[in-house]
C-alpha cells in the first residue's frame, strides 16, 4: 500500500481506472462469448430443429392422406372417383418426396442418418406396394386389393410411421439439449454480470478510499501543520515526510516549511 501512496497522482488514477477498464473489457469479452453461445443454440433451434419437425409432420400428414386414398379407392366401384383418389394420392406422394428431400438436408447426426436410410428403404417398399394395390383395385380385383392392403401395405406403413416417430423423438431430445444450453448460458451470463458489477463497485469504493487516505488525508494534515507553523509553533511535525509524490512537493514549496528549516 505504501508503494501505491508513493506513486504520482496520475499514476494512482491510471492504475485504479486501468484495473476497472480491464475488468470491463473482460466482461465485454465474456459477454460476446455468451451471446455467441446463445446465437448458436438459437440458430440450431430455428434452422435445424423447427424445419426438421415441420418436415416430419408434413411427411406423416401426406402418408396418412395416401393411406386414406387407398382405402377409398378399394371401397368404391366408380371409375371417376377412383381417378380422383389416385390424383389425390399422387399429389400427396409428390409432397412426401419433397419433404423427404428437404429433411435429408437437415440431418446432423449418425443416428438421424441411419434412421433416415431405413425410413427411405421402407417407404420405397410402401410405394411399390401402393402401386400394386391401386392397379389391383383399378382392375376390380377387390380380394387381391384387400389382401395387399391388409397383409402387405399395413405392416410396412406401420414401420414407416414408427421410424418417423423415432426421428421426431431424436429431434425433441436435441431441442431439449438446445433449450438447456440456452438456460445455462443465460444463467451464467447473469451470474457473471452480478460478479463483475460487484467487483467493479468494490474497486471503485476501494479506489476512492485509497485516494482519500493517500491524498486527501495527508493534505488535510499538512494544512493543519502549516497553519500551526504560520502561528509560530516550531514544535509541530510535518506529516508525510517519507512520501515521494505530489504531497511531498507541496511540503517542500511551502514557505512555513522553509522558515522552519532555516
């Protein structure tokens, strides 16, 4: 502490405010890192999780539409209605293929890619069975169409939907992890802000006290001593004689001090 007192006044101020600025700069760096983590987690949710969930939902919806059109196709004997059901099924199939393509670009883990490969294989199998089913129903082979619908199409469809559910579960887990990162990062940012604020506040208070005791108090003591000297008291001791800063310079240029030395 004595070395701090002996520093020149500008060095005292520079040291004190330099420490405060260093802390503020460190807080800025930490804040930028924290913000980047939040941005990354937010981007994962916005750019990967939400589009993935939407793509899976579209696939499930359109696969269900295909299945419903198959049932309607088998149950009706009207050729015009059959053509309508075929057109709706073809449109739904086209939408499924578009969603599959967009979803394939969003895959980010080996588990997702493995499930997606299995889904593609099962869905291609389902599409082949769908074509046979429509052909048999269009040829009025109702027994054959019903057998395909019951014994071939239904089990494959169940596997397709089950794989989609598994993919949805994986994405839900990833969203939970991203949400946890957001929460932990936000909590960490709040804690760091509180700590830095406390440290800066303590440094400001400590700097004020140090400057008060290192500058104001000696000057007040010197002023009192100079007043006594001016009044003729030759026994008074000049304070801060061991200092090497501006306070000692003030003592040296003081006329009462010169008189006392003479």
